[in-house]
């Protein structure tokens, strides 16, 4: 039997801002928080987009060899030649959002709010904010600003550290 009594703190580095990459860190963070694990998320580079007030994550089908969508009772893989066509990002994003809604999966906005309500600590990378010229008012309320040292300080004391 697995003894998980030592898992008291977890950090997650969030580096991707697409719809498909947004779900794992938020689901893991909210689940850990619900289990009583102190959880910190560090949003850097493209993951920082997930903290924007104006959130519109998309799917990028190009180069995503594992992307299969349920169609006509089976699963269809998206060849790169089709994924590169104009409008495919919007099409696959709409398909995914419709599938998530149909299956009753919470939106990223809902998961983000749940994380805030569950006291998940969120750190927006100051260097990335400066690099991409984001302003504090572009972001939702709640996350603090910090650099790599902010994450390292928390991660050094954590039992679980994830990079997503």
C-alpha cells in the first residue's frame, strides 16, 4: 500500500498556454489542494497567458501527432498537412470546447476560479511579464508576481515538483 502521508506540498511550473496544456496543471493543482496538499503554481512563458483576464486558450493541431478526435464512432488523427490549413486552429479549438462542454468538463476559467478558492498559491513570472510586456491589470486578481527564486524557494520545501 502506498503511503502518501508525506506529501504535504506540491509545486507546478506552468509553461504552456494552449487549451489542451491548460487542463493538467489546473486539474492537478485543484485536486492536490482538495486533498490538503499545499499547492503552488508558477506561470512562466506561454503559461502566463492562463492568468490573463481575457482568456481564450486554443488548440494547436500542427505537429500534435497524438491528437485524435472522436468522429463517426471512431477516432481520427489530424495529419500535419490538414492541420496546417487556414482555419484549422479555430476548428479544432471549437471541436475540443464543444466536446469538453458535452462531457461536463469544467472550463479553464472555472478551474482557475476553483484554484483561487482552494487557496492554491499562484505566482506570475515577473521576467515573463516584462518580456511579453504584460501589465498587472491584464491579469486576474490573486496571483502574486515573482521570479524564479520565488518558485525555487517553495520547491525546495516541497514534496512534489512538476513541470508541465
